[in-house]
C-alpha cells in the first residue's frame, strides 16, 4: 500500500515521522492546525501538560495523540479499528517507546460506552468526514469528560449546533478543515477552572489559515 508521512510538530518527539497509509478514511490533522490546537491547550492549561489525560477517539494516524504524548501528558489513549491504521500506530508507538501512549483496537462508540467513569481532560474527535459522527458521539461525551474537560472537534464543514452542555472557546479553519475547542459542562467557577469559565462567558476567538 502506498504511504506518505507527516511529522510531530512540537514537544519531545518533534520531527518524528508518522506514516499515513493511502486510505480514504485517513485524513491527518494538518501541521498548522495541530500547532494551533496545542497553543490553545497550553493557554487554557497554563502550559501544564504532565497530569493531563487525552483521548484521541478516532485516532487514524494518531497525529493528535502522538502530539499530546510529545508534550508530556500522563496518558495519550488512542482508539482505532482499521487494520492499516492500527499497524501505523503501533509502529510509531514502538519507535517512541513513550509510556504515556496506549492503543485500543476497536470501535470508538463501544470504547466510550465501556468507560467506567469520566477521567479524560481532553476528548479529541476527528472522525472520518460524513457519517454524522458527532450526533452519534454526543450522548456519550460525559462518559469521557468530567465537567470542565475540553472537547476538540474537527470536520469538513463549519460547526453547527454546539453540543449540549458545551460552550465554544476557540474555532478556526484551514482550507477545507474546520476545527473548534469547547469546554464541557462548566457550570460553576472555582479557582481551577476560572480561566476556562471566563473564556466561555466572554470571549470566543476565530482563526483561519
């Protein structure tokens, strides 16, 4: 199968190649978008990644999960079921030898349904374009994210209705890729989430590339 490569854009494993099998359902998040996303996360997390837990639900090439591991998160959980994509994920995992990286081979929705309690700080949703995946995943977001957790969405069309219980923090566009960062179920202010609450209540920024 014909392959090309992308690279991790920042952190400890910067410039590490990530194989991209020639497959219709694989559409890696562009370098510039990944850089923007992790700049946003650094802002909202005050640059502290070491205790964060990230779920890359439709991992594909694993670009988002591997970027998170490169920044030093405690856990980068990747979920994928396509055999070619899984082979690529495991190859990169073996090369990096990063203890934070975990790979689950299976269906994304089934994985969410199996979670015993919400424990992730970021849920990254970059599913195959089409298929109305957001509508299908939306009722299960709370199985991954506790109140105050962050939700990253990426799609081939502009964000429509904001998922219930979420507020928009940032959004942008790079070519045909639309992306957004939201906060899930932030109901009250406290010292730990005050920065996020102020972002939801008073300021949403759009970026384009």
